[in-house]
């Protein structure tokens, strides 16, 4: 019994099943299938039909055969840039889930240091920035030809709006973040000094949860070489202090940014 | 025994008591009704109202542990315990008489009493029932009438449920799939509820999934008819379970929904190997998120399936990272089932280049992959997910995607026009259209890509649970 004759018989069964055996008798099973379902105990048309359907389904599923050989699809051009390391991939997931304020810096550092975006990040990045021409353009720069190729195959990844021109400045500059003037002066301080002031202020309660957005922005833009010492200082906040929770959150931000920059250095 | 030890706490028991022949008590398990457990410690017999097929069950062992620790006071046996003891005494007497007769007929076989030789070299007697590593295994205790009654009741209910399922299928086939009642969820849900009552929970889940196929695609009649055929096959096999070979009978029982307790599975012989964690997929089934981890033995080449479940706000298992390998004992469910529980782990999952090489070594062509799937489905035609690792590239088959190589192609499961297929997007991005090693789940409607095995890493691309429903997704 060939795959074609089994398929033909199955189509006959589907037709009878649609109408019901009250209206049409089941077809006679062909060849070996007849032996499989031969049973005088099955007297009614519906019982004979069910037996055929079960046997035919089992045979079709167990007899799974490959479909036709298909043409290869055109592959994208090779990108000579090295792919970013797996730790950077994990970091991007952490950043987008917890510290989106760092995402622009992640992308600009990657592009600036000559890395290529890991392909497993591309679908998520292209979906995430369908409506943001600046960030989407950065993704396409970081992805190279693979980005254009992927979008060409999957309409779901196309941008929501028609092409918008993006200036080179907008592409390469980090967006400005609002930081209170009394905190902004710390942007250029050494890590130990900035860390000590922040830790003392948090411990004393003069910086609290209401200041969190400003503190997040500060740490997202503070000198990169200050991050590790800053994190150490914030880590020393008294666990009994009311600001300990805030300090812990800021330690994670500082550590995340420090590691992000290390992973994307070359 | 380890399962029993955690239950051997007096606070979890009520109506505890013992006398010179027996020990008894009621254990409050996860069900609404407590399990009544009785042990004949003098003549070695057990009875428990729990559904475990293990003899003795963990409740009986826990009861014995409490008794040997002196945590059960002597008291007068309640009437139902006394009745059970009397029934046991009568049954044992009949068995002894039958053995006497048989020994007499054999004239000269056995010992002077005609009973089985109850002594071994150390002098332990059958009555004393000393069970130790050095002792020969004692004869199997006679079947317990009460325990068998409970099981028989369950089997009878299941048989009745399967008969009702077959009648329902027969009605559907008579009236036809164009019958508008099939479009109503209640039509399916009522049948599913009756199957749950009949202890056929797995079939009930299958029926509810089937309800979702009605009208879901232009070819839905085709898909629904095939599933009705599988339900008929299972209903027929379930009703003839006693006539099936043991292994197939176990497979049918598990597929129909016969509950096997985890402790019983863990008590089985382990399948020890270095297990490659080849793929993962999360699927919402009713109100439960089900995570499937597909593992493949490096030495045996055998597949195994580890399941975890999470209801709303609960966590799925994250201890089996895809792309790593783990030396562990797997305990398989009865029959040829792929499903297993992970027992002892001999180390944490490791992820190094040799693991990637092992994945590459296990990958086969599309044609060989189809043959591998066919073998597994021929053994259990009702399987609706089968894993396979192939070396293939993405290709277009009209508007749909497929995996292909020089031996043929396999269609990728089409999620419909409205769903963004993250798996295909990831496969396309990571492979760049070139051939890769990948683990997929075969389903009757197409394959689901689960993971891509690259020389330096494995990328997990399987369907992932919604984090707003369960955590650790």
C-alpha cells in the first residue's frame, strides 16, 4: 500500500466523517488495512468507520516520511566583526528586564568597539524597537547584513513606520538623563568619594526612595572607572538602615554597568 | 523507604493502634479522605486505601516504622481491623491447605510439613518474616482482598468510562463532524468531566485539547478525525488491557490516566547515564503550565522526558539548563514510556565543548529522523510529541517553513497567521539559513524547533511560558 493510496483512502474517510455514517457508509479499507480492521464483531457502519480511522491514523503517523527536498534559501553576507560574548548576551537580557536605562550604552559600546550583535538577540531587539527609528537603526548597524536579511524573511520584524532619516549624531550619542544639580556634580568624582557621600546620605536618610530615579540616572552616567568602588561603598550601607534596600538596588545597577562595559571592551 | 520515613510522624496519623498481630492507623494525605492503613506484622500482610500499586506502600512502611520505634500504643483492634485480620487468617489457611495438597501430590517435594521450606541457613522463618540483605527474598504475600477491591473498583470505573467514551465517539461518527454541537466547548467539556470521574484524567486532557482543534484551521476536520481515531484506539486498548503484553498495558494505562505515584516510580530500577539536556518546551494545558525537558542518554542513546508543572504564580523547574549534560539516575514510568523522574544527580549540569560535540554526534538526517520518530510512534501510536535531533537547514515550502536537507523535509508546525513564531525567527537568525544541529519535537501537525546546538553553545528556542502566569519561565 503506497503513501498516495493511504492518503486517498484517508480523504474518503474524512468525507464520510463530515457527513456521518448515518448518511454514508464508510469506504472499504484497501489492502493490508482491511486485514488490520477485519473484525466481524464490528457490525455497525460507525464502528467499522472508527476502526478504520484509528488504524489509518496510526499507520500514517508511524509511517512518517520526509517531505520533498526543498531549495536552499539565500544566506546573508558574512560579517567579519566578532560576535559579542555570551556573557554580553545574558547581560542584555538582564538590562532590558531590570535596567533599561543602560540599553543605549550597551548598544553604542558594542558598535563602538567593533562587535557584532549575537544572532540570538536579533529577533527580540528588532521586535522591541519596531517603533523607535534611532534604536532600530543602531540594531541594524550592530547586526550588519544579517539584520536586513532577517527582516526580509519575517514581516513581523519590519518597522512599524516607513523609513525615517536618523542623523549620525542621534545614532552615536547617549540620550541625556535628568539628574539633580547637587547630584550631577558627582558625575566626575572618583568612585570612592562619590560612593562615600551616597552611602552616608542613604544611611542618614537624606537620600531615599523618592530620589531613586535621579540616583539611577547618576549611576547610569557616572565615570565608568568609578563604578566598582562606588558599588563597594554602597554595599557597606548598614543593613539595619532604612535605605539599605535602595543601596542594594543601586549596587546591582553599578555592578551591572561595570560588567557590561568590561564584557564589551576589546 | 525514604518516602516512608517522611511520613513516619505521629502527628500526621490518627486512630493509631497495635496489638500482637497487627498495627493500624489513618494517614491524612493530599486527598480529602484519609488513607486507612493496616499491617499484619505477624504474618506479613498489608492493606491501604491509597491508590498506590506498590506493595507495601509507603504508608504501610511508615506505620511499621512508627510501631518499631514504640510510637504506637497497644490497644484493642476496631471491628474493621478485626474483620480484616479474620479474612486474612482464613485466606492464609486456605492457601496453606492448598499447598499441603500440592505437596502431597508431588510426594516427596518440599519438607516434612509439605509447606514451602520456611527456614534458611540463618534460621529465619517465614512466620518471623525476617527480611534482610542476606536473607533470600520471602515468598510474595497472598494478595490482599481489601486492597484488590479498591483497585478493582478503580478499574471498573475506568472501564465504564472508556465504554462511555467509545459510545460518544460512535455518536459523533454517526452524526458527522459537520454537526454544530461540535463547535460548542461544552460538548467536549462534559465528556472530559465524565472521563475525570472515571479516573481517565489524561484522556480528559486529550479531549479538551481536541476541542481547541475545532475550527482552528481550514483542515480541522482532518485533525479532529485523526484524534477521534486515537481516542477510539485508546478506549479499545484500555478495555482490553488485561489481554495486552505487560509493557504495552502499562503504556496504555499511563496514557489513559492511571495515576502512578512518584514514590513508586522512584522506587524502580534507575536508568543511569550521562544525560544531554537536549530541549525544552512549555505548553499551557488548561490552567497548568507544563514544561517538558527532553533528555538523551549519551551511552544508551535513549530519550527521556522530565515534566514539571506550575499553576498560576508557581515556578517551573529551572534545574535542567538546555545544552548541558548531567550524570543522573532517571526512573522511568511503567511501560516503554519516555516519561521519567530525575533521581540522584551525581553532579551539577555541565556545559563545555565536549557536550556540544555529543549533540553533534547524535544529530541525524531528515530521513533518519523520520525513521526514528516512526519507530517510537509505531510502539505507541497515541504519542503526540516525540523528540529528535537532526542536522538540517530552514527552507520555504510555499508560505510555510520547513526543515530540509538532501534527504527531504519536515514541515514546521504552523502557529497560524496571527502568531509571531519566535522559534522560527530564532532559528532563522541563529542559523543564518545554513545547516545546523537542532533538537525538535515532532508532532502530527509539524515539528517544533526546541534548541540549536552550535559548536560553542546551545541556544534554547523552545516555546516559553508567559512570565505573567508562572515564574522561572
